[in-house]
């Protein structure tokens, strides 16, 4: 089920969204949904990267590509 969200924005911002949407060949609503989805995916990726960096800082073992290939027998 979809939910409708209404936001207020300055006229200049709305104008930019309409222009970018037109360049992308999309309706402004579709364009904004895509932009928001991409931003949320980026935030998720950043959180995963930060968690991985924290594990590395705490001493978790990492492996080089060469080590992984050798361990899996893919080093030919």
C-alpha cells in the first residue's frame, strides 16, 4: 500500500525538481520518489560501511583478495 506525503518547499526548490524531472523524462512525483529512495539506500550503505570500519578498528581480521582466492582455490 502506498502512502501520500505532502511537503512544503520554496518555489525555487520546486522549480529545480521540475527541471531535473523533465531532464530525466519523469514526472516530478516519480523523480522525487526515486531521489528519496536513492538517498535512503545511500544512508544504509554508509551505516554498513561505518559498522565495518568500527569492526576493523576493534581488531577484526580482514583478508586480501589474494588470500581469499588462495583459500578458495581460485588462484590459478
